[in-house]
């Protein structure tokens, strides 16, 4: 594949870009530098996983060796059974022990920019990160947190968030990080599900010059839980914005104050390979988010290996890796923190929005910190395109060596723009396909190997046996036929369960008749064997790279007093990729109200129930929803309407009441 020359045609499907030579983009070498090498290593990883992963794992530290690399009894995989290790030790202490305490681990930049002094910046070496992490681990100890207790983390993007996550891993208390965009209700739901009694938060976070009221949201969540069995016992508050917040003397503690009373030594807890490492809630087909469970050793090895290979991470090579995701999502867990730190490459963490104070901000950061690998989402790339080429052009981006994308399919136009404007028409782009459930990359180009195609996430990572199968028969499909994407062999970073819901774990991901993991995505493979993701096959939509269950939004809508019934589907959106279109039937009492007012109230309600990012982009009202005679909502019809169709090409013969369709097609979007 890598010998093909770029075909400069506008026929999107045919353009390919061969992997550049390492030296041409500024790397001393590629970890994997030829297709033959990739194929050989991939073959070995599948045929001899014990040999392959054994070699990878030897690059990390183990307190006790494993007995067995992998045991697999569908749907349960165990990796590195018998081994004892600690991920915080491997991501931090290991480097200090090896004499790299002075190397930079974390570079942080705050959002506010001061006219005189510029942006607030902090940088921590591995020795400092170790001391701060051990200190906060001692704080957690002092507050009664024990190995196995779930700690909820709802913070902005500040270094203390990284420290908190690592401290949890250090003491073996699984973390459950909740993205700061979620509402009080969402915090409460997750605290209950995880049976967590300790919450770490900030007074506020900076976002586009405004304060996100993190502590207020936690207070509200605590109030909802106060009288139930899941009352929050302790809230530890890091003062970031330093504005006035409510304080409950019994429950709340000041972060810095607690740190004064403890030391900076705390040994990493010896963790069994399959001890829980973290929970991360994500959306599924039903209304309730699921707590994806990851365990220690397998996730560690997967995060380490994939970060290393996909981004060509090499220590002592002047690399600065920047993943623009939030630590509240899996991307931030694996590729801001664990995977990058484990490879001893400095990781950059930025607090705020890409256009604050202006649309040059990201490029300004890239230039000032000499960012070498840059990893972002297609939705951000589309926004950069819209803001204009002059913003990146105003900065020196010549230190960049590699670009990455994640979270949703990237449209070829955005891919080409990314390569041309940010990548100097030269840099490799790794379009990484993976999920909260997979822990790390599953399908991705390798920068020194793959001839990339705009919009294709290319080939399987080492150790990954992916296929596109017929959903009915389970048979692998021939080239260019769309089917469902599955993974046929266990991989170390795979989820080990849905917290507290064994049956949902089995029902969602495992088909009893076939021994493979069902991803929930549709895909096809082209004649070269490259994968193209075609979108979700379940009732999940991908909005700006964030997964939202349509049913979650529907439940939020119908819990509003004006709404009788609601249906939510995805609609094409210029920046978000997919936007949220909602269709509602109102109560008779509400029918007389101004629809703009109702729409406003519904958006506020969804914001309160889930978070602002789940607000419908378009709301339409009708006397009924289109249903089949058996009462099933015809979503494909709604998708047509949401996409702006004025008539439908769908088969409507099963529609119960055709009048409803006419009403919807002419309904105005609010
Ligand atoms: C879903 C997982 C993985 C981190 C961020 C999202 C979609 C993810 C790609 C890609 C096409 C992608 C899939 C997947 N997705 N990466 N490179 N190309 N689609 O994690 O919230 O667990 O969502 O995101 O639909 O199933 P997540």
C-alpha cells in the first residue's frame, strides 16, 4: 500500500497519500516503518498473542509476573492474570525511578489570557507529578477512601484533574470522571449508579471567558441525593476560579487545605491485573447511561502500545503531544493521560475553548509549546475550516510532525483541509477508530506505514482482529459490502463489563451465536482491506464526536410537563457532523402557547436533565408522530424530515395516519 503514489483527483474515494519518510516530517524513526513489518507483526499478534503481548508488557513494570497472558470465555476476558502492577506507577514513578524525574510530564495552559502576562501556564516534571499525585493519594486516604471505592470526579481541565485521576489509580480507587458539560441530574444519576460517596470538583472552570459553575452543579446533585441511600459524604473542592461558592462545612473540604496536612510519599497500591481501574459512563440505546468498566493491566498495556505506535511516541525526542479532548471522555483518559505519560512524552492539557479569546488560540498554543503531535476531532476541524485559513497561517506550525482525528467519521473535505492547511501537505493523518468500550485505538493508520485515504480509518491495530459481517448470518462480507463492524478476538483494553448490569453487557455487545464483540457501528472494507465507518447501527447519534442516546434525549423531553410524546433522530449538521432533531407532541394545555417559547423551555429542560451539549438543534411540533399500525415510530421518515425533505421517498404504506406525515413535512423547525 505504501508504494502507491498520491492520485490527485477530486474523486474522493480514490485519493491516497503514502506514508512519508520519518526524516521528512521530523521523526528520528518510525516504530513501524514498512507495510511488511506491520503485516508480520499483526500476523504474530493474532496467531501468538501471548508472545506478542508478553513482549509489549515487558516494556512496563510489574510487581509480580503474570501466569497467563489471556484467558477467554465469552464474554469474559482476563489479561495478565496473576500479575500485580499499578498504572500510576507505570505512568509516573517508573520514569522517576529510571532517572527521568526532571523530564517534563505535563504542560498546562489556562484559558484566560492576561494582556500583560499572557496565558497562565504550568508545567510539571515527572518528579513533581509523582509528588503531587502521592500527596493527593494521601488526601484521599485521609478522607477514608479505600481501595475499590469509586471516586467521582467532576472538574475542569486543570492539572489537579490529572493529579486526581492518577491518585485514584495510585490507591486503587476506581475513578468515574464526569465531563464538565453534564448537568446536576447527570451527576446524581452517575453517583447513584456507581455507589460513590466522594466527589472531587472545582469551584468553577473557565470556558469562553465565562465560569462553568461546577461546584453549584455538584451542590445541586448532592441536594438531589441527600435523603437517599446514596448521599454524598465528602466533596473536595479545588479553587480554580476563586469566585464565591456555597459551602457545607460538614461535607465540603478545600483541596489545598487538605494537602497541607499530608506528605508527598505514598507507595502505589499493588493492584491485581483484573482489579477495576475506572468507570466511564457512556450512552447506549436505552435511556440509562452505562458505566463502562476497565481494569488495570490490560488497559495499561493497550493504552501504552497504541499511544506509542499510532503517534510514534519516542521519549527524549523533543516531542510535545497535544490531544484536545476533555479528560471527561475516554479520549482524554487514554491519550491525554495514561497512554502518553506511560510513554514518557510530555502531554499538553488546555483548559478552554478553541476560539477563546480568538480563533487563533489552538495555533498559538501549538507554536508556543512547539507541539509535535496534534490529535483532535473532525467537528473541531470543520470549525477551523469555517473560521478561515488565516488563523493557522498566522502561526508557525512547522514543529508539527503528525496529525490525528477521532470521534466520528471525518468528511474527506475536512481531511484534505487538515492535511493541506495544518499538515503542510505532508504530515501523516491518523484517523483513529475506537470507543469508550475498547479503551484505545482499534482501527487506525500507522504513520510510517499506511497509505491513507481521506475518510478511512484504514487497518487494524496490532492485536486487533476486526471484520465486517452480515448482521443476519454473522458471515464476513466481501469487499465494499456494508455490514456491522465486529472484533473477533479479545484485546487487552476491552471493557470488562457494564457496572452493575451483567445482562446489559451481554445483550449489548455479545451475540450468543457468534463469538465476537459487536461494536454498534456499520462499516465496509474496500478492495485494499481498508475500513470505512458508516455510522452507528443503534439508536445512538454522534454529535460533535460525543455519543448521545436518542432515547436519553427523548426521556428528558417527555419529562417536561408540556410534552406528551417525543422522538429524536440525527440530522446533518455543518459543524457537529450530526445534530439533534426532536419531534414533539404537546399536551392540549400547551398547544396554545407560543412554540418558540415552548422550544426555549424544552432546551432549558434538556440542559438541566443531561447537559447543554444534548440540546436539540431543531424542534418540530405536530399533533402526532408517524407510526406503523403496530405503534412503532417510523424514525426513517423523521430522519428525512429532519434533513429538510419536503417530501419523502420512503415507503409509507405501513404508516398508520398519513395526515401526520404531511403536517410534519410542513412543520417549521424551532
Ligand atoms: C463511537 C464511539 C473513541 C473516542 C471518542 C468517541 C465513533 C469514533 C471514529 C472514527 C468514525 C468514529 C463510532 C464509535 N467513532 N472514532 N475515527 N471514525 N467513527 O468515543 O463516545 O465511545 O464513541 O464514535 O461510532 O462507535 P465514544
